[in-house]
C-alpha cells in the first residue's frame, strides 16, 4: 500500500458472485457505479476509482438479512460469505474524517446486492494518518497527569448516576478521592441535568479534588460528561480547565465526528471517549462496524481514552472481543505513538483483575469498577484496596489465593462479589 492509498476490509454476504459485488462496492464508493458512465474516462478511473485488491471466499451461508432488491430480481436463496479488501485513493477524501467514514461505510450498508456487510478493518498510510490529530495525552499523558507511573489506573463511576445535586456529587467525589482512586467519571446519561447543571457541578467537584490534592499531593482525574451540542461542549471544557480539571468525556456516537473534532481543537484536556451505542453498530456479526475499524476512525479525531467494556462483565461482548479491542487501542496506527488508553468497565471487581491481566498482558489501562468499589462490604476504600492488591499480586506473579489470605479487603471482595 502506497502513501497515496488506504485500504478497508469487509465481511460481505451475497447470493451473487462475490467478485461482482466487490466491484460494485469499489465503484459505488469512488467513481459512482460498477459500470462506465458518461465522463468516466480511462484517466479519471486510473486516478480516482477504488480497486479490489483481495477477495477470499468463506463459503455458503444462510442469508443474515432480507433484501427487497434481491426479491425483485428473483435472487432469493442462500448466500456466499467473503472477505474483501478495497483500496481507495487518499486524494478522493483529503483530510476529512466524516467523508472518510462515509466512503468506507456509508451507502455500502444499503446495497441491495448484499445480505450482510460489515466493515472490519481500516489501514492508513502513515503520512495520511499524521495529518489528523494525534492523541495529545494517550497512555503516557494520562499517567503523567495522574501521577501513576506504573500499574493499572483504578477508577470508578459516580453512582447514583442521576439524581444527585451538584453539592451531593461534590461530596461523593470527595469520598471517592479519599478512597484512593486515580480516576472518576460521570455516567454517560448524566451530562447537564437540571438538578446538577455542569455550571454548578464542575466547581463543586473540582473543589473536592483540589482539597484532596492539597492534602495528599494526589491529583485525581475526573472525566466530566460534557456531551452536548458543540458550543456547549466547548464552554464546559473551558470551565473544567478554569477549575483546574484535566479531563472531559463525550459520547462519541451521538456527538459525531465533527463535534469531537471541534472539541479536540478547542481544548488540550484529556478526551475520554465513551462508546455507548456501539452495540447498535456491532452486535450482529454480519452487519455494522468491527471495533478495529471503529477505534481507528475515532483515534483520528484525537481521543485519548476509548471504552472496551470488561471481561466477565454485564454486556454482550465475548471476552475475546474485549481483549482484542484493548489490544487495538494499544497498537500504533503508524510509526508514531498514537496509542489510546483502553477503559475497562461493566461489572468489574477484584475478581476480574487476574483474567484481565493474563489476557491483555498489560497494565496500560483504566480499570473501572462501580459496584465493585461502592458495594464492597468494607466501603469504597476497601473496594479500591481490593482491586489494587489484586493488580499488585498478578503483576508480581503471585497467587491470588495467597494474596486473599494476607489481605482482608481482597478476601471480603471474593466472599461478597463471588456470590453474584
């Protein structure tokens, strides 16, 4: 692949010849159609048309979805599944993230010829990737700002996620800081509610963070959920910075590429990317966007953290998918350090630490627990202690059984959460 092209890999299903449908895809997303049209000269095609570079037949399958177009053509029946890679000219898109996404995805999902289509991977030449923002903080910057030089960063989510006033939220954050957390985040559905508007909540929370920092020297990172229209996000990011905060959070899928790019250009705060809604794009194995391609696109917007869910958690993803997603986040897209920190959450507690470390082989991650900290029978401080001791033991290669025998907080966590 040259610096003048990028490549996208898809899983497709169709009752038509795979080769024909691959050519339809390439034409649809470049010159306009699979066949020649007026004005489409040889020179234009050589310069601007996408091309199929590989195609692998994966066998016959039952159709995953219905297509009225196929019905009208009398082409009902079994489909063939294939993996196709298409090469696109960079010049067709330029440095335009929304149009890049529209090109590699867009109308392809509506093609009548397919009974399934999923964007799995996106490969970009280094020169092209570097024209987009790099994460200004990523793994190294997050460690620097929190003072956590090694080991997993332990975090939690403010619960109850809605209903608390600004002052109540500040008091809870003070308690969580005292418990020993590195990172605290808002829930994705608590952004700027009437009972705790950000204009009041940000100062209340940051006052608690500053008091803790002045007393202990520990600078806890708080990810304020500023998801909103673009101007409001910029205003609230400015307020976080004014109050001495270091991080904001946004719901990526609902703010869109343009909103996140604008936010990234307007602030140097850590940008915590929440993927809520991603299941709508990914849960069906024959439709949507796989995480490898998904996180590639969002990294071009300049986010610093990306959610990956958690092992043995409450959501639908298999553990192997969670682990692969974390590794994707920690793999540079080119020859610069553009890694983003994977954020593990959903049903996490001390008992999921060992499996997480064994599977990922890294501590370069945010390990967030809500109930696993707040519901610990000894209270939040013991919940944090149980998770930290679990990480310390697995990183040192020690037996968790022995660690549980030595540390009451860890033993109590297993006794309490192990029953759930």
